[in-house]
């Protein structure tokens, strides 16, 4: 397919704004090039005539488009400006075609010109194919083959759903649960246990149906295609597609409102749906409000990071943006010139001569606010006797879901209100309300829009409501007034030119009717021109083209911006290297590494008490005992927790414990010692403690931990947005007050704030820890295997790079700790040897020379020399690391003789990391350490 080379040779703009500006310039150039110097069109006159004729013929142009008229296909396969045609797979619940069976292998197809078809008419850079359900059950294979062949001529690909799936998936979960919830109607009330079981079976059918759609997409997908999923029917589809092919370009667009997080969190399957949608590369909504609600739901329910760009999960960004849909305005404008429409206009003008025409066009639905609209009109008539015989309301109410009791009740309610008002204010010759329970054809509808003085849209909740757009497009002569509900998505776009109302406020709507009827011609002109300009420039074609273009751009930016997620830890290789080595060092974190998982992605906040009381995973007791008893293995638990926590959990093992990020160190057979520099000033602790206490009292479910060298305030289980605001206020207060002149570092986690002594990181303290181990333990051979596993904050990830032969080129601003006087082990202080300045300089020079030689001679190995008293040295030893015959004060040897293949750094639960590998949970750590212990 040519689509495989879409934009293959075009340079990637430096920013999205730059790309959009270039795109606009390209469009302007195309428009200017279409006219010659004399202002005459360069294109064939017949082509322009054909285009206008198609627009005037109503739905016929949709038929031609789906059939793939030769002119259209030529246009697709001859791209402009070096842009190749790209295939677009549009996946929606229903195809833009309805099928009726005429025989065993015979079908008749009726095209329905929906918004998606119209939207994609003007997108020149893509060739669209539709995938969806044809609205009919076809259980036999001959019928499926015949229907597939017939639909192929319309560029449609069917998904065959059986009656049970349609009942459970479409009528059940989609229309009975998701649709009401997304429109703020709430979930159905459960009165018996059978209802709960029904909900569960409906959700299972929903996931199954989405997988069936995914199977059809996967069957027809070709590399380079863009897959555009539509609406709440297919929220699981992005995940199904990405699970099959993670490189597939997937976008998802919602055509309804997305509710606030407080509404969405009532849905039992809330987390699964959100995560399934987040699998898409680009998620689109009609308005910014809906996008904001979606991001807020992901933040509050899933605990993910919301950014101005979208939702971030461990370095992977799902872009979330608003793409207001429009209409094919040219179609409506040109339709007004058609003779049939002009005849309708003349008839309507004669029929309603001398009266102002008000119009409402809605589906007879719970959310359209039809009763509220009619009651507001009644109140207006009550208060304005002058207008009784001078105004008429035409209400078109298209029936929908006529078999549902709630909708039958709504129909009866509307009929009752209309009858009462007509009986109260009507005369023998006129009635104030004309109510139609049916739809109008395209020509009649355009004529009705053209003669209308006031359009009344009173939706209680609406994704967009394009009736308002259609009315504006047909009003270039009449200059009518639009009264628009503020709860319709169109209010965001047409609010400046319309009169915005709260449909629940009957008095306000009635007053707005009076304002519209008495509005001056000058004001009507200004309001109309503002809205008309928006409707004719923000068309459906622009909407579709922008979304597809943004999706392509988002994928490119993601490839450039997002760090490559490290692979999973190669367990077998790590164990094999472990068995082949003679002196191993295992550095293990504690929290979220050796503890039981207390938090799941789908349930935040349920185990706060367990997390505050850290306990070693019970399945690790035997593996740790075996590993610690191995004379060839040294185990170090390096944690940010205080000494008491490590003593309680690891006091019975033969290992080394490093508390508070290495500020305190001991062998479990010895006493605690401090590795803090002697000149450290800790006077800031008390003042910071008071600040932390203050914010803990005022932030529900937050807590702080007081340690000897640091303080940590955690708000993981607090309200996310409130916690962030409190953290921001805390940081401002700290920097301008208690720590303004203190030697401290402030470390921000995803849900925490930590204040610690300056320069304290796990990578820095590892030098001191190694020095103490060397000083206290007779090591007869260099360490030739290092395993470093933990869940570290970004600032502490220098522990992963410390052992690396070469730092990664894309590291997160972390440098390898340098050996200096401040980082020397307390072994020097214990021995009373501080060292002269010249010897310190010589040590640093030797260390740098050693590293330079290693990087030049063997890029896959590293050697860090630390002498017997804990100081660094680069003196190589030719006797396999055994002690030399020098005097005790000058004994030195290579502590590390580490080749790159024998170093395994692994981050737990973090995908954006400097570590070589990753493990997803502490359960994976347990499994690995058990295998390692068995093998040893």
C-alpha cells in the first residue's frame, strides 16, 4: 500500500505548533495555486459542477463516495506535495450502511449519511475503510460471504455479531450502563442479586464484542495504517489492538460527554475501561471539559500522572486533547440553492406568514430536554400575551428506543404537555406548537432551518449537538438567533454568538425567548456572522484531518521523546552468571522490593496501614537465609527506612544493613555506625518537622516519617489534586523559610516530599558502604558479580549507574559519584587517618586514570579500587586480589573486577529508569530470589 510510506521523506517539525503552521501554509498554497493569474479556476469546470451537484443531491454523494467513484480514487492515489495516501481504518459500532437480506446470497444495502462519512469526505491524504456491525444477524457462512462481498464495494468490512452478543453488549452494557452514566443519569438501580449477575455478563459480552472487532481489524491491518476507534461502544478496542501489535497507530474518540471523576468512579469496571482506553496513542474528545474529566479520572482512580499533554504512566504518554467536530457546511449551503429546497421554503413561508418561527430538532431522548423546552415556551406565552398568535414552535422529535419503558413514558409526557399548551393558547385556526414524531428528509430539513427565526437547543447533557451547526449554516439570509444550552458541547464553540441558557431554569429560558424575539437586526447580524465563520471554517473534514494528522504526529513524537523501556530481567542469564562468579555482591532495596504488594493498580488507598508498617515478604525468609549463608555472597539491604525498621525485619540474617539511604551502616553481627560527614549540620530538622506536622494535620490521609537524617511527607492516599496543591505550598514555605540557608536537598517523589542532608544519595553512599565491607570482611578475591535491585527515586538512581562501565547517553542527569574527601568511608576516621591533600589528589588522579584505562581497553568491565581502610585506590594486583606483602598501612587490592556482563541492575515497578532491566512487582523479585537461592 502507498500508505506504508506516509510522510516517509518529510522532515519532522521541531514542535507541534511548527507542524500546524506548516500545514496551514500548505493549505493556503494549495488554495492559491488552484486559481490562475486571471482568477479563473485551473481545475476542470465539470469537476466543480460535479462537486456542487453531489452536494445538492443530499445523501447521493455519500453513496458515490462509498462506492469509490473513479475521480475520487484517482485523487487519493495521486498525492499532492509528495504526501502519500495513507489507509485509515475507521472502526465504529455501526457501519454507515444498513443491510437487508433478499435471499440466501442476496443483499440490498441502504447508505446512511452519518457524520463520520461526511467528516472524511474532505480528507485528501487518507483512504478510509469502515469496520463495524451491519445491524443484522447473519448466522450462515454463505450469507456472510455474500454480505462481505456486497459491503466491499462500499469500502466497508463487516463484524458479525450474534443476537446474544448484541443483546448483552449493545442493548445491555452500552445502552443500559455506559450511555446513562456518561450523560450523568447514573447507573440502573439494583433490586435483586440477578441484576448484579446480569451486569457481570453484560460486561463480559462487552469485552468479547470488542475483541471480535479487534480480530477483524487485525485481519485487514497493513503496516502503516491508522486505526481510528469511535465512541463508548469500543473502549476496550485500543487495548485489544495494542496487545496484538504494539506498533499499531491507534486513536480513540468519544462522541458523548465524559463525566466527572466522581461520576465515573461509581462504575464497577471503571479502572479496566480507563486502562483499555489509555492503550491508544491519542484520545480525543469534543471539548476541553471532557478531556479534563478523563485525565482527572485517570489521576484519581488509577493514580497516574496527569500532564498538560495527557496521561503519563511510567514514561509512556497517552496524549489527550479536544477536537471539536463540525459539519459539512458546504453541503447545507449549496442545498439551499436546489429547486426542491426552494419550493419547500416558499411553502413554509406561506404557511407561517406573519408569525415568528421557533424550531427544535431533537431525538426523543432523555437528555435532549424537550419537556423543559416546551415548558419554557409555555411560561413565555403566559407572560407575553402579545406573542400568542405571532409565534409558533415547530418541534421535530425523532423517535428512538421505542421498546424501552422509560422512552415510552417520555413520549407520553411530551404529548401531554403539547396537548395542554395547544388547548390553552390555541385557536380554531392556529396552535402555538407543531409537534412531529418523525424525522424529515434532508431537503425538508434544510428548508425548515432556512425559514426559522429562533433555534432552541435545550439539551440537558450533549456531547456536541450539531443541530446548532446545521441551523447556523442555513441562516446566511435570515440571520436567526440561536438559543443554546450551556450543557451541550457546541456551547464551547458557538457560545459567543448564541444565547446560552441553563435548560433546567425555565424562567431563564423563557426570558431568552423574549430577548431573541426582540433582538435588533444589527445584533442578530453580529451574532450570526461570528457563528457562521466558525461553522464554515471548523468543518467535519477539518476535524477528521486534524485528528489523523495529530495521531501521526503523536506517534512520531513518542518515538523521539519517550525513553526505551528496559527489558525484563533475564532470570536464567542472571542465575548462570551468578553461579560462574566467585565473589558476589547483592544490593537490595526494601520498600516495594522485598515487601508484600499492598497496592494494586485497580484499588488505590485500601492498604495504607499495611504500607506504613513495612514487613518483609514472608516467602523471602528461606531464600534470604540461604543466600546470606553462602560464603561467596555478600548481601546488602540499602533502604531509605530508619534503623529500627531494618533491625526488625533483617536482624536474624547474616547481611549488611544500610539505613536512611546509607547514612547508617552495620553488619547484623555488629553495631550501627554512621557514614555521615562529621561536619554535617542537622539543626534544620526541628523546623522542618514543624512544617511537616502542620501540613499533615491539614491534608487528610497524609503522614510523615521522622528519621535521624531526613524527613518524608507522604500524601499517596490523599486526594490527588489537593495533595499536589498542599505539596506545592509546602515547598514554597520550606524554600523561603526553614531551609532557605540549610545544606539540604529536597527530593520530590510522585506522591511524597523528602528533605535530607545535602549530597545524600544511594550512589554516593555505596562508596562508603563498600569501604566498610572491605574493612570488616576479609575478601580474598575481587567482587566479580553485582546484582542491584530496588525501587529508587530518580535522585537515588545513581546507584544503578555507579557500577556501569560507561554511563548511558540518555541518563536522567545523574553522574557517577566521584571519590573525594567527603565520600571516604568512616573507616579512615575510625583509624584516625584523614590523609594529606597530596595523597588525596593522587588518589583521585589514580582513580580517574584507572577509569580512563578501563573505558579505553575494555568497555565491558569496570574496576573501582578501594584500599583496606576504605579509601579509593587504583593499584592493580597481579595475585588474583590477594593481600600484598606490603606493610598493613599500605595494603591495597582491587575490590571490583566487574565485567559488564556480570552486572545486573534492575528497577522494580518503574519503567523510566537508568537500570538495565526491570521487574514489575515485588512478587517478581520474590520469584527471582527463590530461583537464585535454589540454584546456589
